[in-house]
C-alpha cells in the first residue's frame, strides 16, 4: 500500500513509520509541519530509504495534501498529526481545534475525493473523559474535559461521519497513555526522567493519585497496524496496555530506577479539568488478534535507559522553546508546591 502518514516526525508517528517500513513493502510518504514536537532526528536513519519520502507541510494545506495523494498514488492515510499536550491546550486551544479538527477534515475530504482505500484516525482514550469505575468501551458517550481531548473527539466524530455519509472506509484507534523512546519531554514520563537525571524537581499535579493505563509505543503501533490491515470500516478500536498505575507510583518508580531521592517530588496545584482516571476495554482489538506484549516495568526501564543514553537528543530540546514553556507552566507551581512527605 502507498501510505500518507501525517505527523510522522513526532513520537508515535515516527515509531509507526519505522514499524511499517520494517515489516512490509509499504511505500510511505511522511507529512509533518515540524512544529515544536516534530523532530527530523526521529527519522534520521531513513535518509535515502527507497520506500520512504519526507515532506514538510501542514495537514490544513489542502492543495498540498491533494497533490501528495495524487503524485504518490496514495491508497491509505494514517493521521497521526495532532496537537496533543493537555497543558498546552489550556494555553492555546485554537491551535488544537485547527490541527485536530480542521486538519482532519482536510485529509478526509481529500482522501474521499481521491478514492483512498483506507483512512485511519489515531486518537486518544481521553475523549471518554474521567472514568471513575469500570472501563470505557468504544460505544460509550464521549465526555472530553480539556480543549485537547475535545478537539480529538471532534476529529473522531468527523471521521466517523464520513463512513456514515459517504461510506468512506474510516477506522479510528483510541490509545491510552503511551510512553517510550523519542517522546517529547513535556509529557509525564520523559519530563520526570530528564528532570530527575539533572536533579531537578518533579512537578506532580494535585495529590498524584490520578490513574492512567500505560501503553508501550511498540504495542501501540502494533495495534494501529492491526487495525489498518484488519479493522472493520466505520469502527473504533481501543488500544490499551493493561497497566494501570497512579502517577505518584510511576514517579516513585522512575526515581528508584535512577537512584534518586523522593525529595525531588513536589505536589503542585492541579490543572483544570484533570481526568482522575482513564481505562479502556480492548476486547474489540483483541478480537483481531492483537494484545500488548511489553510489561510496564520492563518498558519503563528500557525507556529510562534510552533517555540516559541519548542526552544530546533531549538536552537540545529542553534548551530551546521548551524552556520558556516550562517556566510559564511550572515555575510558580513549584515555588508554591509541597514536598513529598510534608
């Protein structure tokens, strides 16, 4: 299949590009705007690869999207492009609506007009909102609680409408909290790992008891691939790791693995609309033959080793635009925070 994969220089997208190229004869065109979290270094080993081409561009650029579909005879689209960080969505919600809703609409319409055979929308379990008990299944009412999750829900609904209205062959995946190498260090695990390496404080929201299901990026990409190849059109598939952990527990594991003191932990003012718990039922995807393979403790240790061995990758990021964002987001919170055990 000739695939247009958007957001392929980001975290999940770059891992998916590598997986699809290594396991099949797909030809992949990666489209990425290379905004703050897109990083060409994530694709550096693919320079000169005969079945991969990189194009810098915006998914909202309709003429560009249409030209790429036409010129490369695209048969499948995987939309990994997204603004993804909840904290940033509180500061700039409009950019999330533009990319996650408008950009998805551009891709859908261009793909439909061109007769693309498969459209896979990569989404998030956060569209279900906070789940106090039980697990979210694909038919549950969407109840997003942040501009990020609301914009992703909007993209999902728009994508599924193209199946209902036009019978355009759309599938949607909703992944849980994903972690692994190359993840931009604004996210929970890489932020805490890199801060701990430098003996900097770790800002833990609220009481740290928020619970998430952690999913190794390799398992997430395997789930996406399974849905791409075998998913039923017009259907949503949850992708979860089966590794529910409280944020405080994960933070303490990170510190223990790195031999750092719990004194680095700071409980800080919680963010608005913070989901207390997220958990999904993955029975539908398991029915396609997929299951997560990487236990959380094993995956976490491997991730920590990667950040220890690739300091140049994340130090370059944390010295740039990230520093201004971090100061705005956390400086006052950390000054007013409470030490662990206080």
